[in-house]
C-alpha cells in the first residue's frame, strides 16, 4: 500500500531524527538531499526545535535556502523559524533564497529585524531587497523574482547557450531567455527549445519573438494570474513604464496567487477564514465571533420587520407559515448570484457589466417563475385558496429577482469605490435579502388581503 505524503514525511522525520541523535551527520545529509525540495521544507518544519538546532548546524547555507524557499504556511511563521538560527547565518540564508520568497519574508518581518538582516547582507543583495519590498503587496512587483536569464541583442545562439549553462543554477526559470537592448529594455523572448533547435552561429534576433506579453510592476496579482492563464505561459516578464526588464513571475507563483484568491473569495462568501484549518476550536471561535454576533444583531432586525406586520398576520395567520420559505429561497438565489458576481469581478471577461447583469437577471427570472409556479400549485392544493396561492407565488418571484439584483449590484458598488467585491460575504447578503424578502412578501400579502381572507 502506497503511503500518502504526510506519512512519508513523518517517516523521513523519524529516520533523519535518529541519524542526528546518533551523530551520523554525513548520513543525515545524504538522506536529506534525496528528498524533493518541497519535502525538505515539510521535513524541516516537522522537526522538533531541538532537532532543528542540530540540523541547521549540519546544513550549508544553500541547502537551508532551499528549505526556506519551500516552507509552507504564513510568512510570519517562516520568519520565526529563521530566527532560530544566528542573525548572520539567517542573512546568508536569505541571500541564497530566490528573491521573491526573500522579499515575502522581509515584508513579514518587524522593521528592526529587517534592518538587522539587511545590515548583515552584502550591499548589492541588500539593495535588491530594498527595491523589491517597495512594491505594494499583491502586485506584480511584490511577486516577481529577479533571477532570470537575460542576454544582449546581437548575441549568437552558441554564446547564449553558454550563458544559459552558466546562469541556470541561479535562475528561477530557464524555460525562457529574455533579450534586452543596451539600456536593459525588453525587446523579445527566446524559448530554450528554439535555442536547442537552431544552429550555433545563428543570431539571436533571427529566432527572437518580438511580440512580447508582459505586465507592469504595479499590476494587481489577479490580473497577472489571468494573463498567465490566458496565454498558458510558464513565466511572464515584469517591466516598468519604460519597458526596462525588472524581473519575472513564474507559474508556481501564479498557482499560489490563484489559491490565495480562491481562499480569500471563499472566506468572504462564508464569513470565515477557511485557510486556518489547523486552528484550535477556541481560537477559531474567537475569530468567527465578531461576524457571528453582528449577523445575530442583523437577524433581530428581521424579527422586527416581521413584527411590524403583526396586524396583517393577525388577520391571516397562515401567512406566517410561508415566511421561512420566501426568505430562504430568496437568500439562496442571492448567494448564488453573489458567487457569480464576485467571480465575474475577480476575472477578466469580454462581457460588459450590463451584459452580465442582464444575463444573471434573465437566469434568475427563469428560476423565479419556476419557484412561483411550484409554490402556487402547492399552496392552492393545500389551502384551496387561489388568492393566497397567488400572493405567495408572486412574493417568491419578486423576492428572487430582487435578491439577484442586490447580490449583483452590491459588489459592483464596492468595485466602483475600489474595494474588493469579495468583502461582501454570503451570510451578510442573505440577511439583507431576508429583509427585502420579508418586506416584499408582507407588502404583497397586505395589498392582497381582501383576495384570500375568509376563503
């Protein structure tokens, strides 16, 4: 039976721990280096603190950089692990890491700790980090790596291949080679395949693709991810406004962005941080409590709205039986429309806002008519009251359409004021839709009382 990843990691942790405890440092390094880079990060993080203190003394800076490049979890947690080693060794590890991962850690550090590491690093590397951490979080600049393959226009294939071999170990990706002019402006891209399949003496210009798809350093990471997904790139160059090549974003970072955005949107829709799967019950409850209490208070407003129609309910008590049905079906429709709206605003699409809105309203109209017909038939057969059946069916139809409209317009309004549409969460929308459904239901029922009272 094949072991899953977690079991394999735990087996490796136990075996490597035994080697360190028995003083078999060379055997430890031999076994550790057989692990995949991703597993190295997992295993190192799974060591006890005492074992990590032995492990980092055995490993060289380059190996530790690979470990820290592949550590999962929040950047703050990785910084805590980095602080277990002496400051100078920590600075050496940071220098050996890929620049984008290094920048993530610096952005997560307290200012004093970041200053300490920068002071211990060579001036050139320290300046590169200062240049990277100036970019806002969740932008292309904050995401990019500065280890890439760039060659001068005018080179020949043979010389470029020699450069690729020389720089390949340090570059984050060697799939693409970027051609730059004397001012380091991006003029084209050559794939590694093109280099390997053309004669050595051929000039690089003759095989360069000059139709460059790039992103700006200030572009939002969601837009960058969409471009990479649309074009199926393995990496995309990042430039400034004058087309100077600043760095590259590789597909593994894009996968992280897509996962991060998906978690963020799902967390918004659920009103809970779904990324914290390992939280203790108490900590999880504390974090969810503010929204929980807020929604409880908002729910009491629904009670007040129902109470305001006490006179109507007193005249036709049967109306109370359908409150939950009307509010529930409108809330479900609103949550579905909200999910589609957030998805639409979170990705590029050729459709205009109005075209998407009309499309969603048409879909909701079909569902609303279906719900109305089903409710009319059920109520009529149950109560043998055509007026009551019509009031309930009409209320459901209008409530569904109104909830779809609200769920689509609220994220649009947030986007207009430069706020993330994912800030609107499902429970909040469902509560607001409940209010609208209650008002619609009792408004229609009150106006049609004479149609079904006493029948």
